[in-house]
C-alpha cells in the first residue's frame, strides 16, 4: 500500500513539472513559427507587425511564405521587405490593400489566386522598388472568357511609383495587367521608372483609365497587344515600350498622350475615337524613337482606320526618329520630313535663310536645302558711289530691295583735261600738258619770246662781224 502511494506521488509530481514547462515551450514555438519580424521581434502575422508599428516608419521583413490578406491602414508608413524565395499569397481578398504609405523592397513575390482580386490595390501612396507582383492562378483564355479567375494584378487609385527592379507580370487574356483610375475629385498618378518591368503578353499591360495620370520615364513595358491603353493623360519621356501605344477617347473625356525625350516605342502609335465622340484623342510626338506606324482610327463595332486628315482625332509631330515615313498631315506647322543616312526618318523645323545669285533670290532651309519663293531681283536706280575724273574711273551701284544683292559697275575716266593752265598753275609755275599732242597750240606765247631772243642774238652777231672786218681792213 505504501509503495502504491509513492508511485502515485511520483506520477503527480511529473505531471506538475510538465505543466510548469508548458509556457516556455509555447513561447519557443511562437518564435519558431513567426512569419514576420521588426528588427529582432517576430510576429505570427503581418497584421500583428503592422499593428505594432503604429504610425512609425517601420520595416517589416517576411521570414517565410505567408498566406494572408494584408491591409495597411491610413496613417501607417510601412516598408515591406520580401526576401528572394519568400511569397506573400492572399487568402480570399486582395493580397495587399494599402490605405497609408507602403514601400515594397526585396526579390520575393506578391501573389493572388482568387477571382476578381489583385495582388495590390492602392488607395494611398505606394512605392514598388522590388519584388514580383503576379496572379499565378490566372485562368482567362480570351478577351471574352475570364476562365473563372481573372483580374488586374495591380489596381491603383492613389499615387504609385513602380521603379527599381520591381516586376509586374501576368499571362492573362481578359484583364489588364495594371489599371490606373481616379475620380473627378482625386486623380490617380502612376509613374514607371528605373529598371522596372511590366509584362503581359496577351492583353493590355497598362490601362490608364478615367482621371488617371501616367508618366513613363524608364523601365520596360511589354505586350503583344497594347503596352499602354490611354483614356486620360499619359506622358512617355523614357523607357522602352514593346507593343502598341493607343490613345482612346469617348464622349466627355478627351485624352492626350505625349511622347518625347529618349522614349522607345517598338510598335504602332494610334489615336482612336470611340463611338464618334466629340471629345477627341490627341497624340503629340516631340521626340523619342518609334518603329511602328503612326495612324488614326475610329471604333464603332470594331476598329476602323481613319484618314490622316480626319478631324476625329489629332496627331501632331514636331520631333522624333521613325522607322517609317510620317504622313505630312501629322506635321506641326513649319515642320517637314527628312530621311537620315541610315534610312530612318526624322522631322525638323524649316530654318529658312535668304540666298541669292546674279539673277534671283530665294529662301532656303539650312537643314534640308529646300528652296521657296524663287524670284528675280528688284533693283532701284543706279547710285554713283565715285565720280569719274579725267584720269581715274568712277563707280556706280544698284541694290535689290528684297535681298540686298548689289551690282557694281565701273564708270570710265572722262579723258577731257584742258591744256590752258589755270590761275593756280600759272602762279605755281606749273602747267598741264595734253598727252594726246606734242605740237604747239594757238595762243602759246612762250614760242614768240623765244623767236625774238634768237633774232636779237643773230643781229648782235652780224653787227660784231661787220665791225671786226672794218678794223682790220684799215
């Protein structure tokens, strides 16, 4: 009996000791199963970590694969670090819904597997610097069949920047990869920059919907359909777009797309008027490189080409390089097409400079050499610029009143100098001799005086001879 009591006592003490160890065992298990951490502190869910962060700017790191619908509340400022090999997947809703400020970094994945739900829906401010965003269970098979599981990978209603090495990818046929949409009271803003990659081979990559503003300054956007479908305002100044850029408008919503800078569009650029709306789409091309065609179209139970001069849309080209010749109807005022040595085309503004030759004047473009307004000179009266003298030629000129071209002619020397000395010449003891004759002219008194002097000398000599003979004859 005593031995039996001792046995039960030992068993009781063992049970008590086991229970005293349970709290420490549970705590240790909590550390092992944590899915997120802030610094060294681990949490069993991303939601717990977000709550712990409060309104402080906080980095939350995922430590293992997580299945959770994550919401960033208004006022929160979260940097979500998803390391390579880690995936955040939704349970039933959107994978991440952001109402605050969210930055995503790392090389992991944000996935959504539920119909009509996205990997990221943003109502606040989101900066995607890393990670891959996708819908791995996408089931759509055509533009008319969702397959029971399709939606946008990213749906932006706030302010979003996709940059760094962020990657947004899907293989769907039914839903756009990204939708950017605002309201009349609050436009949305989406910027693609850096080395970001957006890829959806079978459907629209980026749909810029009503009240949306899109800026593409870098990155790569790829689609076999439309890289950008713009229903609002889009500015493309950089990056590479492998696919069409189409600007659409419908009644009450005029859209505008501008292509400039070093943007590269490897596809067609089209302006489409939807259902004959009076609010027309406009495309302005100021720079960049475009390898596809530039054209207009209308949509009414199908897409139909429109004439280049159709008023249903507007395309204005004032810069850029093109693989195909651009229709002259699209040129901005005073801009013209020229073909480059490599076979590509570009446009330039005529820089017309006045030029002339001996017969005509005209305007000539200093860039392409095209001539305009060729016409004959319009001269005024001759103007004597130097009077001719007896020994020196003079000159005269006339000037075209349009271009300033001058014609200069020589006026021959007069050759009519007088042989009669002027009063000044007589005073100075100088005379002017007519080089045309060496014979004395009538009225020249110098020859009279010379004759009288010679006569006197002759008389004196004769008288002397007579006297000499008389003297010696005696």
